[in-house]
C-alpha cells in the first residue's frame, strides 16, 4: 500500500491543519497538498492553521468549506475519521502485540487499564515456547522472530479471534478514551467496507514530545489483512480501502539512546531500514505552536 511520492516542501513551522503533517506536495497556484491526508490549502489557509482547523471541523458538521481549502475524496474520508466520536456501537477487536519474552509482563500491566474494551489480548512472543500460563483473558503464543517482523505480525493476525485487530508495540500505549475511540473507528471502517486504519503516533523521547508526527502506523486492521516487509513492515491493502484514524493517537515512549539503537538495528536488517530523517525528527522536540493540534 502506498500513498504516492513524498516529494515537495517541508518545514517545522508549516503543518497540515487536518493531520499536522509537515510534508506537502507543491501544486499549481501556490497550493499545498498534504502528503498524508491529501487535504489541500492555499496560502491564506496554510498560514492560519487554527482557522483552517475550525473550518474543517465545521465542514464535518455540514458547513461549507472556505475557498482556501479543497478536499478530494481521500481527504474527505480522513476528515470523517478525524471527527468520528464514540457512539453506541463498537466493533469486536483483539488487542495484540509481538514481544520479547521479557516484555510480556510489562505489556500486560500497561494494557490492564484498557483490557476491558477488547475481546481478548493476544501476544506473540519471540521464542520457541511460552513460559507460565497468563491470565485467562490473555493468550500468549510463541514463534521465533527470525528477523522478519511482517511474518511475525501475520502469525499474530492468523491467531486472532476477532474480525478486527489493534496491534501495539510493547513500548506503546493507549489511554482508555482512545481505546474506546479505536473500537468506534473500527465500527465505522467496517460500515464503509474499509480494511485498514492508520493511527497517528505521539513519540515521547525521554518524556519530550518529538516533532515526528503524525508518524502514521497502520495498526487497526481487519484480521485477514497481511503484512509485507522484513523491517518497517506495512499491510498489503489497496489504498482506497484505508483511512487515517486521526482521532485515536498511539503514545510511544522511548529514550534517545533507544532511538539511535533502533536506527542501527534496522539498518543491519534491511538496506533501507535506517531512516536517518525519522531519527532526526525523533530527536527534535515538537514546536510549542503545534501542541494543541495533537
């Protein structure tokens, strides 16, 4: 699944009013089109992100858009999911993770406050076999990672008992409100016959929110979706069957040492694994100007 080339201009002081992405395609007439959500803005809108954000949210309630904002069908769908709120119905979702054996206990503890919202918790451990039996509402399966993250995620997807799966890494978390939001988004995606939702990720490096945002992670998925890619794995889903679940951010906690360690680890696993641009953005704090947009 791809979203097109990511060429164009970028600036920490210029971000998309809808998804807070800092990368744009330059379009004729001075327009900027977000490389993530595909919303397009003229200069009057892009330099007034607060006003543009209010106009977008009003449009989601039925108001007309101002002339400085254009939404193609993809952007309209992303706005819909950005403004979706918890309702009376929610989908049946498995909360799942791939983990090292030493991470299982901490993951279970971290997800205990949101366990009630999910049909089950499922963990696939990088091991030949599992240790002691976990709580009855948790399933822990064993499979050696063998350097292939996509294969590990696919094994997890095969094992899920729900139609939808929310995958978290062991250093990621959801607030209870966002856990409920994830179920609402899955229900809406199901109604629209979508198969994968990309969730924004807020990276906290030594407790400081990083400028790498929205850092989209395709983690809320139909259980029959499969991943490809040994490193930086992505779901194999047609772009038209996806949307950005911008109203449900994942929180990611890591240290500066871990940021650098990951880059070296990924570079050793795949030729394109290092991603120095992402490393730099992780080590740069999010400008205060944009905090309210997250």
